[in-house]
C-alpha cells in the first residue's frame, strides 16, 4: 500500500480478512481496503466499500469508516448520498472519534448545496453542524477521559498491552484533529453566514436576520462579520422592521467605524427613520 500498489494491497488485505476472520486487526484491514480505493481516486468505489463494511464495525472503527465514506462521497460529487449519510449519522456523532472532521465535511456539503441554489438542503446540513466551542469542548473532554484511562491502565501491572496501544493511538488522533481544527479561522462566522444566506435564498428574511444579528452582537470584528452585518441591515429593510434597521445600523457603526460600507448603512438608517415617521432622527450623518 505504501508503494502505491493498491490492487495488490487489496488482495493481501482481503486474504487476511478471509483467513483470519477473528483477528483483532480485521477491522483495520477492512478500513484499509476502502482507503486504497480512496487513494486511487476511485471515490465511488471507496464510498461503496465503507458503506458495505460499516454495519460490521463498532466504536472508533465505525466512526473512521463513516468519516472516510463522507469524504469519498463528496469527492465523487455524490451530494445526495452525502446528505443521506449526514442525516443518518447525526444522532450518533457524539460517539465519533473524529467528530470535528465529520462536521467540517458537513459544512462543505452545505456549501455545495448553497452554490447550487439548493437552499433547503443547505439548511438541513448546516443546522447539523456544531459551533466551534462545542466541538472543541466535546473533543477536549474526550481527550481527558482517554488520558485518564491510559494512565490507569499503565498503573496496573500486567494490564492489557493492546488496550494501552489502542488508547495511545486514539489519543494521538484526537490531539492531531484538535490541532488542525483550531487552525481553522472564522469557523463559526463562516457557518452562520452560509446558513443565513440559505434562508435569504428562500426569502425567509426574518430567520436570516436573526442569525446575522447574533453575529453582529456576539462575534468579534472580522471581514465575514462585517459583510454579514451589512446583509443584516438589508434584511430588516426587506421586511420593513424599521426599528431593527436602526438598531443594526447603530451597532454596525460602533463595531466597524472605519468600514467603507458605513455611508450606505447610515443612509439606510435614515431611510428607516423616515419610514417610521421619526423626523427628529432623520438628520443622521451620512
């Protein structure tokens, strides 16, 4: 497999699974068979293989197969299959060792649907993605539990060596995933903006505005939050919520005082005040 001789590797792995069906490494061999298809660029075949073996896997191995299956489906361009997988696995994602990777791929799937104008499907995917803090907290708690379990196993004489090896492997994987996930900038902002954009695509301006409003009030300044805040003001304008337009415009001015969009925002604020017959406030600076 490391020599990129993937058909030969599959032959050996399959022979191993056939000749040693009760060996502890059989699940690993099964996952590696699916991975060889992935490395060859045979994404549909890889996804099919993971779907085939997943019912016979448990715990960490089932989660690994699920993550790889979702990646293969996305690479194969099978967004419908990926959607079915995300919806089916969502109730169990808390048990998935590589949950942050699965959720990042779910975000990618939602983005695919958004680009295709399939707004309802985008919402279904994006609403199933946890916030950055929730994902980090979940994985950090899991990491602490595994580290405690490893320490307890190492403290016992004659403890199961394979269990200790397995725990070390899982700890390494979770640490690596946490390190990679923490490098993703503006994860929450990107998620919320995509979700709001999907609601806007369906002309559900109120739902979009409520999501964008939370970004403006709770997230630190960034180009994504700035763009979202402009859309927030425009969304309240669409449904003629004049007081909310003013509130959002004032909040925008306070958070982004140097924004090139500020003149337009203040113009919209003045328009909203005029529409609300608040003539006293209509002389706001533009």
